[in-house]
C-alpha cells in the first residue's frame, strides 16, 4: 500500500510539472520583485522554503529581486540597546540613533541571513541596500519623522548587471539622501514598489500575513483593477493596514509594473503557486486592458 501511495504522489508531481509548462515559458526572462517579511523571516524552515522557491524561479529563467523588511529585529535591538523611541501621530520618529540601528540590522543581520539561505539552496545571491550605487535616492517623507524616506530617484543598472550574471539581488530598504550623506529608513513595501516600478517588472509580489484583499463579505478577491481598489477604499472595504499595501500596488502599476499580487506568505510555496499554476494565490491587481505576457 505504501508503495502504491508513493507512486500516486510521483504521478501527481509529474502532472503538476507538466501543467506548469506554459507558465514557465510565459515567465522566462520576466522580472519579479518579491517583498519578503512577516512571520516567515523569523522561522528557519519558512526561510529555507522561501529561499528554495526563489532559487527555483531563477533556475527556470525568471529574474527575481528580493526586497525585505525587518521591523521586529529592529525593535528587538533598540530594546536591548535601551534606545527610547519617540512617536508623532502614532508613528515612530527615526532619529540619528534609530537610523543607525535600522541600517545595522537591515543591511547586516537580516540581509545576510536571506543571502545565506538562498546560497544554502544552491542559488547565487548578493546583498545590497538602496545606498549601493545610488539604487534608491530618498527625501524625507515627513520632516517630523526624521530619517523616514521616500524614494525620489532610482538607479537599477546594478540589478540588471546582477541579472546578467545569474545572481539574485537581495535588497535592504535603506536609502541614501540626495547629498550622499544622509541615510533613510524606507518602508519595505514602498521600497519594493519603487524598485519594481523602476525595473518595469512583470510582477510585484507583496508577501503578507493575511490571505489577500477581502470584499465586504469577507471573501478574498482574486482579481482586481485599480478602479476596483479605489472604489473599495472609498467604501471603507479596504481599510487599516491593507490601505498602504494597495496604495503601493497602485503606484507601482502607474510606474509600469504589469501586475501586483498581495499574497499570504504563510502558504507553502506561495510565490510558485502564483506564478506557475492556473489557480494563482492571493489578490491580483492589474489594469483591465492589460495584454497577457507573450507566449
């Protein structure tokens, strides 16, 4: 019986690979930006699985870029260093002491852990931040919040160079100021959207800890247009923490990204499900008149 069940599993696996062929062909050469964060970053098994998925994407011809957050790790180190946080309108002020910790954690501990995970699964990865090669030049998003930045200039040539070398870029959302002196902490989703827009990416995948965008009945909406998002936001259906994610999606689409998907990163192989299966995963936002990728 055990042998028979195993045979069924192998047949199912082979069928899945065969059914994925048209999607594998469709995304050959495509640029996919993945915002990685949430609970998966603190779990070794989830990290390894994510890394394996990214390596597989690269192996079949996709050009992935990983952009990560690291809020819990930043908070942990701020607490251990006894650096007190100040808040304005409920938002943390990023002063010089805080931004120093932010850069240390994001470009060091978090970034290199993801790079190591990808290398451990047989891929090639290089970690960098928005400060490297002026990838992400920023201005203060709100002077009262200190060194919280919004990207105003992007230089993505370094990412194209890494694609050409078969290397997966892993980007920490830390930017440089126009004068080349200041350091800015950039929201991870915002950074991923800006990078995807500058690359004119085929997909921006925002991994979250929720199933996707839900309608008034509480059901996940699998396909949406920008007009749908604006209407649901005006009606109060899209609310709370989902608003900045959908705002990031709309801005990325305005800048040339073909589609943005808000995905539950807790689901196994969520990125592969979205890219390489008919079912997909999460909530896709894209213009209604967008032509499909070339076959």
